[in-house]
C-alpha cells in the first residue's frame, strides 16, 4: 500500500537500520526513511540491502542552534539526501524551516502554548513544506499531559486543513518496539483528530516526497528528462 | 447481559494480535489484560469502556485473540497500539486481523505456534561500534545487551535490536544462522 515511516536507527536509536527494516517489512510498510541527525554514522547501512522486499531510504534530520545556521545546513544537505526533516522547538526555527522550500518535513511540537500559527501555515503552504505529526506522545504520555497533547494536535490539524497543508504522520520510532502497523497508526491518528482517508494519505506522503526529490528538477516546474 | 431478542444482541468481532516483548520475556495474560484496561480507561473513559467491552479470549504469551464490539474496531486497535510497556518491560502489540467468529480468526490469523523460541547462548560480540552479550536470537533477529548502557538511552529499551546481517562483518552469505554470527 506504499506506506513509509520516518525513524531513527542505531546509534541514535536502539535498533539497527536492518532490524527496523525487518520489523517494518513484517508490518506491511513499503519503505522506511532513516532520519538520523548524523546519517554518515549510521551502523551498517549496507546490511539493509540484504533485507529484501523493503526500500530503505537514507534521509536526515537537520539540527541547528539558530535560523541562519539552519538555512545554511539545509542548503548544504539538500543535494546529498532525498529527504530532509526539521524538528523545530521554538517559533524562530519553525518559521525558518517553513520559509525554506528545501525542507520536506517540519515536525511541529504539539504544544498547547505554542500552536501552529497562521503565518507559519501560510509559509508552509507557499513553500510546500509538509507538517509532521509525531504520534509517539500517545504512547509515552499519560493522563492530563496526553489529553493536552491531543487537544493541541486537534487544534493544529484544524489550521492545517484550513490552509490545505501537506500532512505526514509518523511514530518517530527509535526502536523496533516503537514501530506500529499502518492500520494501527491510522487508529491512533483518528484519536488525534485525523479522518481515516486523511491519515492514509499522510502515511503515503513521505514516499511521494522522496519520489519527487529523486527527479532531476532544474527549477520550479521544470524537470530534466 | 444476554438479550432475549436476537436482534438486540451485540455484534462481536474477534481481533487477533501478536505481542513482541523485549528479550525473551514472557508476559502473563493477567498483566496484559490489566494494561489493556488501564489504556482503555485512559483513552476512552468509563463510558467508552462500557460501550466496547474488550475481553481476552486466548493468549499464549506471543499471540492472542481479543473480543470487542463491531463498531469499536478502530478504538480497539488504538488501545492495542498505545501499549508500550507491561510491568516496565518494553512490548509492542501488532494487530494481525479481525474476524466474526473465533474459529475463523484462529484458522486465519493464529497458526499453531511452532517452537522457535529465542535461544540464549551467552555469546559475546566485540565490534568497533558495539560490544555486549547476545540475549536472544530468533531467525534473523538478534537482541544484544550492550556493555555501554548509554547506547539505548532515549528509547527506554534494555537491549539493542540488531540482525545477523549487522554482525556478519559484511559476509556475503550470512543467512542469519550461526555462520552469519
């Protein structure tokens, strides 16, 4: 069904990329995207090739201390990796990531005190930056904290629908025990306010983005065939 | 409570699931059920739990069958997916499929469990990046207890999940058996 999952593998996670690929293949994914902060330090990436029937894509997570550094790192990493993810913590970094068309996925912190802003949503729409919903807090938070997180994610989702943003849902797995099947993730996404079709489309989106990035674009709307 | 009228009887579905636990840990059915109820109450409250009365039909430590209401399949999936630890051991529950009868669910999704239980032979791995003791091997999967405990920091797991391909040192014919290791 061409579902893809973004995850972290050893040494940044607790399972190697090949173990993640093995678990994801069993769960019914078509591919996984490793989003380590230091992808060149990934443990035995060649072992993934021996796991047949699943595509393992080497992406990266861009981390920086300020927006200027973030922009320069993004432009440096873009030609080397087909998938760039930014996990932004504050408003400045969120705006910087949204305003850069080279970013594929912005993982927004679903915080009730820092909701997705209108200016951010507009910039994300203009630059075709997908907004990511990390569903792992449903697993790790409990009680009041989980209900606050669900409220924040529903609020962000309303704005994302209003501006017709590209959505991606992920578990951000750092171990093979964090991975869940696509239908289980869809069920969790429904708790966070997603419609079933919306959740299915959001799970397919990373694969579609990688496919687009692999094509040879000369400029906006111009492709070298 | 059983209704006298057949049309008022609740329609049930049987959900087969598989439990993956860290290391060679065996989970007791009672512990699993306690966790399922705790998550269900937390996510859907008491009225939600009353509308979808989940019952554990069978569980053999690895695979099991759960009964739920036919209109709350998605909720039941969410409950199973939201379980991440039982008695402080990391686990993952994966839904295998849903059926209308116990017989069909068992035949389709719960094949007889042939004993491929994990071997624990205490072999050590010494690589540049990692070193530690093998806790369990099952097929291609290898669970390794690292000497440096900070290797699993941030993921709440005790062991590192690897495959025999990772440990084979680039050997072309590594097949996940003792040769690969």
